[in-house]
């Protein structure tokens, strides 16, 4: 993992000192709220519905156990004992006081964490595949390049006042687990012969006007990566619509000008940016990459695993859903679900964070990941340690066996916390998970990803959910629109709207009818919901939603 | 005919704590909607809004929210204001916990 240099440490200390002084000036009255707001946003501090909210970046979703313990400390000391992991691999604290935030930032700096550029019209936390460095299908670990981009974008003088926010995601594998096609820039590590390079996508994004990213360059060599990305952001910085914030994102710029024109402008600008880079970035990249060397994997028998798998059905159920093949034989990638039925998706208590840190230290080469799906990942666990680990997880409410299932729901904070939300998300997720747990149909339903957003900004990725739910305010009533057929992978697709929305009371029965139609019409249990939707189209689901007796009685 | 003026309260978030506050008739910021001053005259409401907005060292994001007069003081007419006066629905946190 990346270790801060003296430069990094000094930079962060100075930045935190500045913010502490800015907070003092706000409280003394020397700064107005209009002057203070952009400063606090640059440091991840929002004012939400019931309190301030501090959003802390977890660069490319990677944490050490010491960092996780510090996140637990913040939750306990300055919040209400928990934190909320988000779809951008950040953690949010929902209840800090303004006067406590400088101390929280200093505490984060002790373990090399910060909240810089987790908000505002800047380049945001760079996200990456949560299986990075462990996945069997990987060309190369995407995190060194994500770290390089983090260093390049942090406090980049040209990019502190962009037309709007700007999000970058990186995958090192052809199977995209980082939703790169829904980012302003998506980067895929690719190989051409012996050379590693980067495929660059641009103009993806969800929100009000969802767009799938388009390829702007098929192969950018390592030496050209930063100047190329800088050229892209630079072209948009000049061209982007500052007159209308709903049209300011690069997806609109690409849509309005066309990808070919944007590519031409970027290539012109690239000539200039390329000349301004002197190769120092390549030295830094080598230095970074050396710190992401794989851990010392061990070679040990794993018959303990096989025995537990054969004799313990609870362990077997968990292993079947929550484990993924590792690139090293004998190892597994373990996903720890933060989606216990009826709980808030993505929330972890301070105690759970400490348990996860201990497990990472004991069994996981001291590494943890946060996935954009709001779960925790222990990327390197030897199979022989899994039964022991599972016992400890069970004792702390962390052994829910539901990864990829209908209760593994992405949900934004919605109107329970967010000032922008138009309806609640969290209780909808809780009710769906609880309902399908009661029905005991989760295993039979199989892979089904529900994603819920509490407003059009789509933090809950509803457009790319197999079932997407969007909460809106319709005439002063919480109303939920449904989309079907979205896909967040390399085959990214936006879901199609079913029709009129449903009330808070009726949305869970509506989801049940959709799932019922799938179970009835699938060709076999092997045909997933998404496959069935692609084969059948909207009609049978629409009929189940709107034409059945249940639907009629709701309408009455 | 112009629409009749819907009764209002002045509301904001406290600068330090960030929690929801309402303006009372004696100019104090109060935490409980029941104690807020109900403004039934549009001109008066605008003046109270201006006065409250000037207190930038105490409160952030001052605005007028619709209410309906009730037996226990002003009642929210929109669900957002109902959540603001109560707290989140997933935990017993916020105002509902401090009553």
C-alpha cells in the first residue's frame, strides 16, 4: 500500500492548519457562509438535513487495518458510533459539529487519510476495482495509476474551479467492477503486446441525464497517461457549460460536440500538455508501483476449508455467495456484507470496523477494501483461515450471505440525511431486504441487483441497477419510479422506465410482483433476472406491475 | 385572485451543531417546531426572514417553510419538513432522540 512521503504529510498538515483557521474565521464572523461554503466543500464538509456531514476519501477503496481503526475512532469520538460507506468508496460521518471537524481531519492525517476534494467542482476521489491486486482476470493492479491520478489531481491549480465535479474510475480487468462507463473519465488498464497502457473512456455519468461513456482513446501508453488525462480535463474546463449547472458535466459537452470533435480538441491540447511533462511523473509512478507489490502469499493446505464447506451449511451458504476466486491458488477474495437484512446499506458500527481491522490484520495481509456496492472486502484470505474468520464475522453481525442477491442493495442516504434528496431511500432498502428474507426466496432468485436513489442525482446508481428505484417528490408525496434492465458492468446499460411510479407503501409489493414475473417466466433457475429481462423485454413485467388484481387495488 | 398566503415559520440550521432551528417570537432560535413563531402575514414573514438571515454567525441557510397551525403549535405540511423536525427514519437519532 502507498505510504505517505514527507511531502504528503507536510502538505496535509498545512492544508488542515488552513482549514482550522477558516473554521475559526467563520465562527468569529470574519467569513460569511458564502465565502466559507466553497472552502468547507473543498474539505469534504457538507451541511445536510439534520447536521453537518464529513465525507472522507478512501482512495481507490483501499484501507489498512490502522486506517480502519482510525475511522472507528472518529465514529465513536465525534459521531454517533457508526459511519456510512458510499458508492464512491468514501465514508460519511453524519453528525459532526463544525467545531470538531478540524480535530477529525488531524486524526485522519495521522493515518494518511483526508477529505480533500470529496466535494466541490474538483476532481473527486479516484475510485478503482475493489478486487484490485487480487482478481484472477486482472491485466495489472489499477491502484498505482489511481494513486498517481490522486497525486496529480490534488490541489491541481488548473482544476480547482471546474465547471462541475469530475469523477475518475480505474479498472485493471476487462470485467468491470468499478462502473467505469458511468464516470466522467473511465480508465481500463490494457495490454498491447508486452506493453501496458490505458483505454480511456469519456463522458459517462448518471444523474439527471444519464450517459454511457464513449471511447476517446483505445491505447494511451504509460508515458502519455497524465498529459492525456490533463488534456481531456483541460478541454472540458474551457468548453464546459458554466452557464447551466445541469449541462456542465463533461457528458453533456461530449454529447453536444460529439466524441470525434472532443477527441480532435483533446489531441490538439495533448501536444501542449505532453510538452509540459518532463518525465518526473514516470519516476513517481515507479515509486508508487513498488509500494503496491503483492503481499507474501503463503502455500498451505486448505482441507480445513473443504471440511467446513462439507459439514457447515451456514458457512457453505456464505462461501457460495461472498467468496470470489483469487489469482493465487489457495486464496480467496472475501466480501463482508454491510447489508444485513433490515439494516442500513453501507453502515458499519465502530465495533464492526474494529473487528474488520482485526480480521484484516490476522487473516488478510493487513488490507481492506470498500466496494462501490457499499460492502467491505478482504482481498487476500487464505482458504484455510476462512472458517475461523466466518465464526468471528457471525458473532458481530457481519456474516450475511447475500452478495449479489436481492438484499445486497445499493442505497444513497436519501431524505433521511441528504439535503438534496426528494424522497427516502434507506427505509425502502430495509423493507425490500426484510420482505425477501421473510419469503426465503433470495437464493432461488439468484443474482439481482437493486439500486435506489433518493433523487435525480443518482448517487444510488439506480440507472444501472437490474431493478432501479428512483424516489421523487410528486405533489408533496414520496413517489418511486422503477427502471428495469440496467447493468453496471463492461456491458453497461441504462434501465428502462416501467411507467407510473408507486407510493412509499406500494413500492415493495411492486418489486415483489416484478420478481414474481421473473420467477414465473425464466427458462431455468440458471437464467438470471437480467438475462430474462433481455430475452422477454418490458411487457411481462409491465403487465405484472400494472395489470394484476393487486395493482388494480393499489390504483383504486 | 392571488393564492392565499400559507402560514410560515423561519427555519435554518445552527452554525455550530448543524441541527434544525426555528425562529421564535422572542427572536430566539429554538430546536422544537412547536415553539416557532407562526407567520400569517406575507410582509411580516419577509421582514422576519431578512432579520434572521442577517444572523449569519448563528444560523445557515435561512428560509421560510410552510406550516399549518395545529393544537400543539405549527405542523409541517410537507414530508421534508416533517423529517427535519423529527430526524432520520433508520436510527433513533436527531430531534426525536432529544425530546
